[in-house]
C-alpha cells in the first residue's frame, strides 16, 4: 500500500491508470443501477472524468 501511494505521489502511470479505470467502472455501474437517482445523475460525469484522466495518465512515465 505504501508503494502504491508513493507511486501516486510521483505521478507513475500504473497506479494512476488503475484509479482512472476504477472511476470509469464506477461511472458505468452508476449508470446501470436503477435505485439511486443521484448515482444515475452523476454517472456520465464520473465516466467522463475517468476517461479524460485515463487519456492524460497514459502519457505519464512508467
């Protein structure tokens, strides 16, 4: 866990890609659930932020 946080602080590609992927997955899950209206409302924004984050992070050094 400590290495993961250190790599996040040093802007390494691997951990930031994982965070972006989790955001995309959460956004898709929020979009597909029919129970919580707030989750559905913000699902597109979360997916968009995760996608943009993934595009930017793909240029970070390994």
